[in-house]
């Protein structure tokens, strides 16, 4: 063995690990090579199996490669730790030097950090199963030798896990006290004991379909060797709110039920998308569940729901068949009426056309006059068209094709709803046909009425040839109105609805530019005050106790900040607290503007009286109301606010356009009451854009909403109508092991201006 360099650092680390190079433990010397057959097709960077493995059951192999090399390259050059610790030839001497180099580059603090992580892993499995730096554990399983081994790439830069394992193995052989580590098994595939690999692949597809994010599915073995399938991921629970989830399947029966349940919902969602729209739900433990029409759906109650749906579909088919037959009868009847009216109109049109042609010549006028005196013939009636009304009315509406049973399969549900959709499509076409016939009938009625008026005007002059001659020679252009049907003018105006997270830059810049154009400095200062803690004071302007306490707090803040106002309330700088050479940044953009200060806006001094302060606040309120009245059409967007149980949704209120920020700012309660209002383009609202927070004397302030996404509403101007209510949960990771779940009760309102 080559002589170890007199290096205190290496000596210290060897002592920490418990390794004596002069007296190497027998279990390291006697270790032998391992037979291993890696899978032909496998992604080494994807870990599917996690296990608790006894420290003593893991062999250690070192390879002169790095972690990114293929398994074949790494394994072909791997050798036992004995060759690195007890060199027998020149090649082994290089390995010994490599071992010392690895030891020197490893920090004891990192090994201790790893030890703490494993201590916690021995108590709990991480919520997402995988954990920080799990890739360092390059542990494989050889089914040939039925043994686990760690493959340590010596070209890597991190060896913490290797020396941690070596330290623990040395401790075990001294104390015989076994310890476990929780690690991913590289190149290990699902066992197939719960679900086949193909079924797990389908499960990933189904989960992604409902959650909109690809899940991670792990086969996890606890410390006792009990197997479970754990599905983790993220899902949208409401609008843009993301929640983590984990579903744990602890038996083959449970896994098969979950697989069949998701497969059934997937088939219904894709084949009958207009009938079945499943939504995801998170429970108190962060488990992903599903609901249908706001009712929880599970594998157990799925068959009951299908039975109810089947019976409803049978009733719907019966109703659609009846409507279809009724519409066919009405269409046939109206077609007969319309044919008669068409003939009537054609006859009148022919008479008018004859008149217009005859009036062009002298002989034509004479000929038409004497023809007019003749007895008018009756308009030809349409041939009788036999209807099948009675036959159709007697038609039996039969549902005998659909057998009522105790329960129904997915095939039954798909089949009957395909029948519903086919009938509904026919009924929709018939409705359109009938409506078109009604419009044609109305139009032909107007045409006949106009033709009658035209002919009536001609008939008034049939008594005398001279009167008719005079009438026919008039230079009047009698127009035959074609009877166009007036279209429905009550068309809905479609407004673009913005999503703050997607359109924040666009709407922020647009809003700020508009507000700069119509808000004065007094307006922006007043809105700024409403965005501080003084909003509560503004909403309680008649409460003298709140006013007094507020003034007291502001005076204390004035003293603490040492503002440059003297007793005469004169400040040599006025509003200019910094010169225009001071460069600031706002969302990485430079400007030279001064940020507003509530103490300066309110002109707070130590000798200010309560009455004077109250008058200032009243002036602020008047300015806000005036500013709100100046607002014009801005954007259609949703806004949110969280209130506690004692607060009312009234007065001046600051809402947030960013839903996630609202919930983060809310009190740390397990249950949150959230209010949502739809701000239409015509809603009078003030936004906290950049101009609200900065004066823009130097004209360098960029347009936008870069400080926050809030807005101010005066609810005294509106009547609130509830339009929706929804309850959902959201789970967030506190750390790798714990989650926090909040229950949210959301109330959605529409603002109706008083």
C-alpha cells in the first residue's frame, strides 16, 4: 500500500467515517463482483421504484466514469471497493489515489446533511415520494444475485451518498445495529403486482387528461416491505389555482378499482363530452377526487349514477321522439299553408306585373281597363295534400329497445346517449326548419298585404276610363314592398374577458395610460391612501374613536421616520424629496420618479388636531368618489377579495386581480371565504397602476401595474347579485414531507349599478 500523505483533512475525514486504512474491515476486503443484466430500453434518469433498504444489504462498486455515461459503460469498468483501498498493482495504486481525492473533495457537513434527510425519511415518505438530490443514490438491483449495489462514478463531483453509506456500513459491522435508507432503485421497473406496465401507462394518460399535468407514478415499498402505488402531481382546482395531490393505492384490488374508475370517466369524457364533464377535487389529505354535476363520484357510487343517467336518457329519448313527431306534423301543416300563400301571392304579383306592362302603351291601358271590369276569377287552390297527422299522432313512442336493468355498463351508457345525441340533432334541424318556415310565412303575409294594398289602389279607378287613364299616366313609381322581416336587434355584445396572469402586461399598460389621462394628482394621491391601512379609517369616517387612534398611530410613525416637516408645516423641498438624477428601478426598468408618502399627502404634523385630520380624510373620500365618476370603459376582468366572518362586503374595498396572491395574503386559516366579482367594461373601478404609487414629474415612469394587481371599488354604487357558489380545496407543500390544505368557499357576484 502506498504511504498516505500526511494530510490532516483526510485523516479527519477517515476518522469521521470510521475507516482505518491500515486495518480495512473484512466485509470490504471479501466483497466480490456482481452479475447484473440491465434492461435494454430504459431511461436511467426516471426513477419509478423507491424502497427502504437495509444498509448492510448494499454492495459498493466504483467505476471510473460519470453519472451520465451509459449503464453498460459504467458497469463494464466497475470494481469493488477493495481495489480502491488495498491496491495490489500499479493500476490499483491509481484507484487508491482516486479514493483519497474523492474523500478530500467531500465535506463532512454535506454527509451530516444527508444523514439528517435520511433520519427524516425513516419516519415519513416525502409527499411527492422523490426528494432533494435523490439522483445521488445510484443504487441498482441484480436479480441474478438477488442483491442491491451502489455504483459510484468516480468522475462525478459529489460523493456524499457514497461516504454516508460507507460510514453507516462500518458502523453496522461494529455494532450489528441495522439501519435503513430510503432511495430510488435505478433501472427498476414496476413489478406488475398491482397493475401491468401498459395499465400504468394508461393511468398516466387518464390522470393527465383530467389534471392537465403529467403525473408521476411510483411503486413504493415501506420499511416493512409493504408495496403501494403512489400517484403524485399538480392540478388546476379553480381558474389558475394549482394544487398538489397524492393518491396512494395500497392493494391490487384498490389499484384495479382506481384504474377502472379513471378509464370509465375517460371514455365518457371523450365519447360523451357534452353529457359528462368531470371536475377534480382535493380532500383534506391532498388526495385527488372527482365530482360530476357538483356531486362526488367514486368507483362505489359510479354504477348508481349510471343507472340514474340511463333512466333519464330513456325519458329524454321518449320526449325527443314526441317533439320530433310534433315538429314533423307542424312542418307538414305549415308547408301546405305556405304553398297556398305562395300561389296567392304569385297570382297577385302576376296581376300587378300585367298592369305595369300594360300602362306603358295606349292600347295596353285600354285593354287592361276592360279586363279589370271583368269578373275576377278565384285564385287557384293548391291540390289537397294528404297529411299523415293522425298516423303520426297514433305512432307509439316506444322505448322497448332499452331494457331496464339493475345496473348498466359503460357500453350501455355510450349506446343510449349516442341515441340521444342522434335524436337531438334531428330535433334541432327540425326546429330550425320550422323556424325558417315561420319566417317565410310571415314574409309572404307581408308581401300579400302589400300586394293587396297595391291592387286596391288600382281598383279605386275602375269606375271611369278617364279616371283610370289619368291614374295610369301619373308619374308615380308605386313600389311593391317585398316584406323583409325585421331582424332581432337584441343581439349580445361580446366583450373580451381578460385573464390577469396571461394578459397582465397588456392590461396593466392600457389601464395606466388611461388613468393618467383623466386622473388628477389629487385623485391619484387619494387612491394611494385608499390602498394603505387607512382604508378601514375611510370606511369608518363617522367613528371618532377610530379616527383618533389612526391619527395617534400616524404621529408615532412620523416621529419614528423623522419626516422633515416642522411645526409650521413647511417643508423646504415640498413634494420633491430627491433630485432628478436619482435612478430607481421598477420591474427592471429605470425611472427617476418619487414614490408617494401617505404622511406627506395627509400633511401629518405633531400638532394636527383630530378635526383637521378628519376633514383631510373627508377630502380624500370626495376625491375618490370624483375619480370613480371620471372612469370610463376599461377592461372586463374578474377581481377577488377575502374577508373574515365579521366583515361586510360594502363601502370602499380593495380587490385583487390575481387570485393566487389573494389567497397568499389571506389569514392563515384552514377555511377561507373568498368573494369574486366580474368587472365588466362599464364597471366604474380604479386600478392601482404605477401612476398611483409614483409622481411622474420627470415623465420617466413606465406605464403598467408593476407594484401589484389591485383595484378599488366603491360598493355603495352597486347592488350585488349572487350568481354562483363553489367550494373547493387547495393543497400546497410546506416542505418535502408536509402539505397545508385550505378549504375555500367562493361566492361569485354580479355588480348592478344602482
